[in-house]
């Protein structure tokens, strides 16, 4: 079974901030060379330089906005490069929308879907071909606890990520590939600030380093799902027995 500590090169999308940056740091500590993908070239170069200096790993930057097909194709091309194989893909890039579905321009909704679903599908497709041929590798798809809750189009997209990841985990395990869906709850990153939503600090809010440490431990064990935090394990368990209509009354939680 491939593990996060045995791969040589990891590609992380959304690598300059939040969960993606934490993955880059933790993977660099494990000795991985890194391909860092994000839209902001300046921040990418800064992160790459810091990781090279602190951990002595190779770092490559790839500037790409995953909403733009031509730029997404550049990342796909890098993942298909058999001369420079990527053994771990972390599909982390994403964003949320604060407003309710009909209050958002449809183009904003489509852009979110392109990043949360289309990019995950295309990048996974690009990566899995080489991984299955080599008989090793893995994909971590950053989903969300929201996938288990009725919270609009964001939850629907993350539910797709869960379903796709679970299927791929079972489909390609025999080929030596591990696929895992990471389902964070509220996490102390820039994600909510970018949505212009107030970030909390209560028991529901996870430390990003704790989140990524737990995710990598679960990945190393070959798990299909990682749900860090006992509070979120309890919440996702409750979603199996609480009626959907009751859960929907909580959809404004974390959006104010």
C-alpha cells in the first residue's frame, strides 16, 4: 500500500494558503519534492523558496487558475509527465460562496463547480493513469463535512467529491493506488475570510496543522475517508439518523 511518506513528489493545488499550504509544509517535512499550484505567482514563489530553504526539498511552481480550461490543462499535462512522475496528488483548491443559491450570479456558481468538481475530475484522471501503470501512488481529495449536510450547491459539489473518491478508492486499490476524501469541518484558515464570513474560535473550529496531521495519518492507513476531530465524527454520524429537513435549518451556520 502506498503511503504519503513513501512517495517522492507531491502536487498540491491551492498551495499558498490554508489547508493546501499546510499540506505543502507537512509533506516537505516528510521529504517530498513538491509541485505547488495556485493563481498567485508571487506567493507561490515565496512559499516554494521557504520550503526549499527550511526542508531542502525540490519545489516547482505552476501558476494556474483552475477555472480557466487552458490553465487547468497545464496542470493535467504536468500530472501526465511520466518522466517526472507525481506520486501524490492533493486536490485542495476551492472556494465557497456566502450568499444563497439564487442570490449568487450563475457564473459564480459555475466557477465554483468548475474548481470543486471539474478540476478534481480532470486532475484525478490525469494522475491516476500513470499511478495505476506504475502500481503506486495516491490522491487526497479535500472534500468537506458539508458533503453530509444539505447546504446548497457547495455541499452538493462536495458530496460528488465524496462519492467519486469512495468509488475510486475501491476501483484502484488493487492497482496499488490509495484515494481518500478528506472532510474538514470549520478550520482556522483564510477560507471564510475570503467568503467575507467571520471566522470563529470555538470547539467546532479546527487547527489546520492538526487537520493535516490527522489526514496524513489516515492516508497512511489506507482509509477512504478522513474526518478529523471527534466533534465532526459525531456530527457526520448524526447526519445518518437526523432528517434532512431538520439538518437544512442549520445551513446558515458559518456564513455570517
